[in-house]
């Protein structure tokens, strides 16, 4: 199993920056793509950014040029540097890890989420 835990959320003024970190734990042969998602009710959870094990990145159009996703494959950790934050970036941010278990099945692990609030 893979356990995922986020940290780094908080309250920031518009134009400010925050960094989110995601740690993983457990016994697993491989973690594949990792990503950040966010949810601001009543909206559905949406992709913010994700990165493959090889380093290929994908960003939501709304965060391109402002957010940077990175990972450390040796430590199986994930980060999200968020700059020029806007009130519409407010929401709960979740870390996701797609991983392969010991019998070759692909599975998903989610963290509990960390709240990001951007004031205007």
C-alpha cells in the first residue's frame, strides 16, 4: 500500500506564493505519475498539474506560467511551487500517486488534502 500526505497549505494574499509538498510511505515496487488536484465546492475535483516518472509535466491552463510541479524519484516526493496566486486558486489541494502493486496492478493513492486560501 501507498500512503500519501500533503503539507504546506495556508492563507496568502493575492500575488503571493506557497509551496505544497507531498510525502509517500509504504511498500511498493513503483510509483508512476504523481499529481496535484484541487477542489473548491461546488466544483468537482480538477487537475492542477501532474508529472510522470520520466519528468514529463502537464498543467491546467489556469496555472500555466505560475505553478511549477517537481518530484524526487529517489524519495518518492512531490512538490508544487505556486506563485502569483489568485483568489480563484483557493481550494483543497490533493496529492495523487499512481502506483503499481506487487502483482502488477495499477492503483491510486490520495492524500487527505491541504487547504489553500487566497485573499483578494
